[in-house]
C-alpha cells in the first residue's frame, strides 16, 4: 500500500435490538466485539478520529444494541453489544448472545472482525466464545490488544507472547495488534487492515 488509508467520513446509521430486519445497503461490514470494559467504543472513535460517535462512559455496557456506522460512504463499522459486564442480568446477557447469533445468520457482508481484549488480562470464556464463533464462520479476525499504554515495554513483550500462545490453534486470526486509544498507537496498522478488508485482500 503506497499511502495510508484515510477515514474521510463517518456517521451513525441505525441500530438493531434483534439482529435481523436491518435495512442497510449491502456494503461490506467490519465488526467490533469485546467485553464492556475493554474500551471498544474508544477504539472505534480513535479509528474514526471522532470524539464520541460511538458512545463511551464511565459505566461499562453502553452498547446494548448492534450499531451501524457508515464509513467513507462505502462500508460499515458494526459495533456489537459489550458482553460480559457483571452488572447486567443473565437474561440481558443471553439476549445479547442471541442477538449476535441471529445477526451472523442473517448477514453475508462481514469481511473482518476485530476482537478486542485488554492486553493486561488473560482472555475469559466470553472472549473465547466469540472468537470461536468467528473461527467457525471462517471470518478473518484481528485480535486488538487494547490499553497498551498501561504497560511497560517489558510487560508488553510478555503479554504479546502469552496471547499468541493462547490463540495459536486459531486459523482465522491474522494478527495480534497492541493498541492505545489514548495516543492512537498502531492506528495506521489497523487502518491498513481495514483497507485490505474493504478491498477484499483478506480472505
């Protein structure tokens, strides 16, 4: 790629509470998933260079619907509910799980998944469940190891090695990218993967 992929425009389009009956144009979709306290909305805002397009807050669990953002008038960011937050009831968690499963049964446009984890902590069973789902659906995925700014370089080295070992058996994982929404560390690298995905260079 000769020059950096640029985000020129982004806008909220619609949300779904069921995962189906979503009336949007058949553009390619890039999905974002991660626990409620992993900084998913901040990551999306960082990539889009927007302050608060994806809603953030001090209380995790802001994303309770599947939200669609049209980017560059040509593809969608799909923000999935932030699962795994303890203050949400089991009924609500199951509702989110069902919603996500219905969405993937009804869409053929997902080209890449960003699975967002906190680089400081080992993955939970909730993390594994969605990553396994992408694997079963053969959806290419990038593991975003968020909150890199919280670690020293030595700690970063140790954690990167750990995550690569944990997920070594997954065939659909293309890369592990440490990221910081605070200072936009590795933003260009993630945008490069976006470029490849929307141009169908990742398969």
